[in-house]
């Protein structure tokens, strides 16, 4: 009877698909697991038990779901935003932010988002601001003024995104150039859904075609008329003159005037001026001449010319009178009340739809996709995020439509070296045509990179690549640049674990520390993690369960050891739903490395109680676990489970330092069925084998069980004869050898599990195997 031994030192392929139980030819087979539940893959090869969750507080509504969003102002100032049915609340440093005006009430701001729309919200944060979009609502802006002072409301654009200018022979007449006005169109262009929309109205500069102003440079001081300017201009003087000429600018939005240029000429008057400038804001310019006391040659003049022949204002529609007539209010003064064919419809409205996604790219705020323009991208002016006024300059706003074969809506935008775009049918990159110049209206190039199609789910930047869910939400793809292809590729990161997405991914969040893990919520309420270190060829999946349903996940910066991973969890007690705000214990790696038993946190939805003033056996304050069986860790030792009654429990034995009371969970790792080459090209598959002995190589672990069939579990003993019987034994690092008692079968693996409130870190397995027959 041949005997073999197998050394398994690497589990970082994670939990593999049931379809791969026979794919022993795959390298990942020997690194994978049939089950990896409530364990985290370490990039070094082993697995470590996940931390338990801390009970932080209750969501506002027990009978309505909420969504969590991370808000990082800095590595030391961060918040979790709780978006629920028509509200947002705030959490920081493990507690809820309270309203300073009513300190017993949580700080809360109203939002337009009902429960059914929460998962479709996409957002972009810039310092203390967050811009949020949803296809059914105008863009919103969340502002942090102080930790307990926030504002939330509809984004008021300095200049809104617009559709292209009217090219039809349709004029709009205005009753006035400012204030409350009526507008009449020569054809039917308005409907009830235009209420609230903003329209740009243009007129030729200074009436008909005048795009210049002049001032005489003679013996009398004088001022020119004003001209409304935005964009490039040129100024020239002609003739012989003496004195001083000034260019005076008045900012339209503020009314502030200042002298921006001054030129002098001496008595001989032989020097003339030729210069140019650019106005990035809507303003008026005029020329002011101060005589030098001596008349020059006949008719000397100063002349300023503006290259743009039109000036624009904005009108917000407040009421519909009919398909050709509306009432409105002027937001930005019109140049004239004269009829004009130069008008543009606002890109975002109830009639046209609102953007689906938003991001910051190359110092521009970018919106993507509406119901009627699903492939349109609007980019703001550079460093002026709420100004979408287009113009001829490179830093002006732009609108670009992807020229795709199909009209599949934009699902997400991500800023990398180029703007990466996921649509429902394909993935694109958008960048500058001339890479020596900035992306802008006259310098843009879009290229299709793949045609997998994206789900309407905000993508994430992870270690310099983009991870996104494919259209059906069953696959997670990695969009990364390939030097061989000289383009972007999107391999499937879930192909070896196709079951992990369940009925589909609905949320994803990324934690960088202590290990890079993408956390994913599935539609059926499961939590999946993917440890991701591409440089080390690690992209392994692990599943996580609790006594309830994971509904939302978000991450924020944490302390030196770990980023914080927060959850909204639905739990039922006696058939009644409760929704909790919880987080993984952020100090779990510190307490693990320090072997700090008093602070171990390997139970869910738990509270920690510091004992002072002597021993106690009664622990109260557990109303959130009423009626449930809870696990107990007292002074670092496991105690028998108890049922919470009246918000309290009685301990079996007294504790004097620390008690932790929470919901127990089980962590299980079961490697793939044993696979060993037998020489001569023969295989072990299909043979009757028996694993009769196992060595588990452990690190800082305490308590574990093993099983050869996944049903009957035996102890791996950690207590030594020298250990005190009334105290918790020390943590163990090294090898634990056991006889398995396994019988012969064609499929063999040894599972290891932890069901007590202690850590377990499995680095490797060594198996001794008998093979029946030749």
C-alpha cells in the first residue's frame, strides 16, 4: 500500500468554484479551497480568522434598508454616511454624530432618495464636498462645514451643462433682459417637464454685429462704451498721442471693477500699443483715456476687439404657459430682450433626465449619461467644478458624445491616466488627442477598449487598476493597461470562483490596510471578500456569514494597523427586523499580534465591557441582543453561551477586567480534494485514499477543530499539562499533529474550523496519505 505526504503551504487562490473539483491540472487548484468561510486570505499564503463586528448603533429605520458611504477628508478625519429613506446621518470615531442644537438627537439632513434608489447613487468627493448623482434627481451637493455641521441640497451650478446650441430657425422672444420674464418660442419646444430647467440665451455682442469698442486719444479725457466679454481679446492704439490709457474690467457676477492694464505715451507720442488678453469670467471691459495735455496726430484712437460675437445669459423656467410660452427668472443677465435664435437647452432636467455617474478628472468635475443622452460626458472648467460654460479656451468646459455602435448608457466614470468609462455594452478610454496639451473641447479622443459591458455599479480604483462588475453583476473584471496590447484589457477576476457573486454584486468597497481586500455585498445578502495583490499574483475570494444579512459595506481610513470596514446588517429577533450599524474590530490585527486576549473580538454585533471595582457575574446593556444566544469572552477566557433576557446575562464565572458579549460565528477552511502525482503520468484521482495524519502549522492561535468529512469534528488540543486549569492557555505558534481517523474514499481533504471567540491562523497543512491498491 503506497504512502505519500502532501505539504500545502498556500491557500491564496481562495474558495474555488464547484466546477473546478476535477481541474487538478490548474496551478491554482493546489492553492485553493472548497470552503473558505469567515477566514481572510493573507497575501503571504496562509489564512486568518476574520474579526468580529462591533455594535455601533441602530440605523434610523428597522424596516427599511440603508446604504453606507465612506467620507475621508484626511487620514485622521473621516466619516461614515448613512443614507436611508429620504435622509442622511453621520458616524465618526465609532459613534453617531449628534445634532448640536438638540444633543439627544442624531444629526440628520433630508435627501431626495427613497429606499428603492439608494444603491443607484454614485458620488465623487473633493475635500469637504461630495457631489452625488442619481438618474431620477438633479445632482446634489453635500458639504462638511464642521464635524457636526453639514449641508445637503441640490447643486446650484455657476453655469450648468448644456446641449448644443439651436441650429433650427426657431427664435425665442423675451419680455425683459432681467428679473422675472416671459419667453415665447416661434415653434413648440416646451413641455410640463421643463419646469426647473435652465436655458442659455445668447445675443450678438452690443446689438447687431459690433464686437469692438474705441476711445479717441486726443486732448480731451474720455471713456469708451462698455463691451461684454468672455474669452480672448486684443487691444491696439493708432496714431500719435500722449497721455495714459487704461483697460477697466467689471466682473459681471460681483460688480467689482478694477484696472487691468495701463499704457503711457510721452509727449512725442511715437509709441503705440498692441497686446492681447483673455477673460475667463463673464465681464465688461471699457477703455478710459487720460490726456497728456498735448493733442497728437489727427484722429488717434485706442481699439479693443473681442473675437466672440455673442454674449450669453441664463433663464430658469418656473412655469409652463403653453408649448410655445413659459415664465422664468433670469439667473445671469441677458445682453438684450431682442428675439434671438441663439439658445441652448440645459442638459439636465426632468424632461431629458439627470446624470448617472460623476467623477473628478484632470481637475474637472465630469458627469456622464442621461436618459436622452446616454453617451454624453460633460466636463467642467478646470479648477472651477460647478462652471460648465463652454468656450474656445483649453480650460473651458466641454461636452463629448461617445460614438458607439449601440446606445448603451454610461454606467461609471473613473479617473486614471485617461478618463475610463464603463457603458452597459463596452468600456472606453477618453483622453487628449494631442497628449502634450490638456484634455479639452478641441483636444479629445475616445477609444473603445473592451466590449464586456458594465453593471450600473460604481467602479473602484484598487492598486492603480479599476475593478468593475460586468453587466449581469455576476463577474468582477479588472481594467488595466497592457503594454503588449498598448491598450486596456479586462480579465475576469471571478472566473475561478463563479459562485461567489451569488445572485449578483450590488455594492463594493475597498480597504487597503492591513491587507488589500475588495469587500462585496451580493443581492442575496452575503459578504464576499477578495484579497488582491496583483504584483504577487494574489486574487483570492473568501465568503463571510453572520446571524443575519449584510446589506451595505463602506470603508474609511483607520488607525496605523487597519482601515475600517463598516456594515449595515439586517438581523431578526423573534421575527422582528432590526438594522444595525456595525464595523469589523479595527484593532484586531494589533490585538492578534500582541496576543492581547482581553481585547480579542471574534464575535459579531458585540459590546465590550470594562470591569472596575471588583469581580462581576452580571452583565447588562445587551438589549440589542435580546432573546439571542450569545458567546462570552471574560478576562480572555471562553465562557459557556448564555441567552440574553431583560437585556442582561449571568456569567458562569466572575470576571474582573474585561467581558465581551456577542453573536458567535464559525470560521471554516476546507482545501481542495487531495491531488498528488504518482509517477509515470498516473494520477491519484479516482483512487481510494485515506489521510491518516495531519500537521497544522499555526501562528498565534488558540482552539481549533478538524474533520475529514465536514460533519464530525474533533478537537485540536492546545492546553498543556503545565497550564492552569482555571485560566486560558497561552497562544500557540508551531505545528499541531493529529491522527484523523479518516476512512478510505476517492475524495479526501481535512477541514479546520474555529467556533470559539479566539483567533486562528493556518499557515500550512502537512498530510500523510495511504493509497489503496497499485
